[in-house]
C-alpha cells in the first residue's frame, strides 16, 4: 500500500506538513479532518442545531444516512482531496466557527468514524500513485498497514503560537495561555475518547517539531518516505 499516515494532536502542523510531503513526492494529500468537518457542516445545515455543542441531539444513523444521500464525497482536485457536499466544494465553509464548535463531538461518534474510514480507504485504494493522509487515527485505525507512519508532536506553547499565527493574531502572553488551554482540552478529549483515541501507532516514527521549521520537518519525512518507497 502506497500511503503515508501522519498523525498528531491539534495544531501540530499535520495538514501543512502532509501537503508539502505529498507535493515533493508527487503524491496526493488527504486531510481526514476536512471530511469530518464536512459531515458536521451537513448535519448543522440539514438536521438543525438541536445538538449544538455536544452532537447528542443528532442520531448517528441520521448523520450517516445524510452523508450518503447528499452525498458527501472526497474529490481529487489536482493533488488535493477536497470535501464536497451535494456536489459543492465546502472547503471554506467547513473552517467556520460553527463547524469548529461541534466537529469534535460529531467525529467521536463510532458510526460517523466507520463511515469516514470507509470513505478514506476507498479513495486511497483508487489512487494510482500514493496518498499522504493526516489525522488523529490514520496510523492506528484507518491505515494500520501503512508502510510509513509518523506521529508529530510539539510543545503546547509552540502549538498555540502556530495556531494564533495561522489566524493572523499576535501571540501575546494572554492569547498564548488561552489557546494553550483550548488545545489541552482538545488533547484530553481526543486521547480519552473510547473510539479511536489519539495515540501514536506502535511502529510510528515520533517527530518532535518544536524546534523544527516546516521545511525541516518536511525534509525529514520525505527522506523517510524515499527509504520506505524506493523508486
């Protein structure tokens, strides 16, 4: 299987790193988080907001049925898989605050995860070259047989700084403290959930990027990929 699994906690730089690794290798990139965000967006827009904040007001069966009916799909555009809902590219909409507020709860539903896992496996199996997939359970659940698994880490403070910089906000002390608390809460939720908890695969290469530039961490993963996928 020509797939590279890149996992790690929120704001560890998974998607940016995976996209650049894929570009250097001439592979495709799949951000699994975008698929969960697309499902969450569809639920908000079509099932109402009675589950706001927890997702408990939505039946998992209804959410999965909706995902199939609309449908929600991963579509290859160039070298990037983008989420479509009912044939519409929703890449911008899924980054909204209303989706961010509920995606953790929706993505924790076992039925939703099973649906998303099947969707990812299907598109990766169809790709003729190879796919770099990033998420939180790619190496442990979705593609446990991936020849190369990488688990990215960084200090909470560095992750908070990156997240603020990405938003165009000054990483002052107050913002850093607040963002670090938010990320810590997300880490706890992701690591303690009963289904597909966040953890490195036993055979994953763990890469602490606190002191690394984006270019440096991409170079390290590309070097590993060239060893695991010669030719």
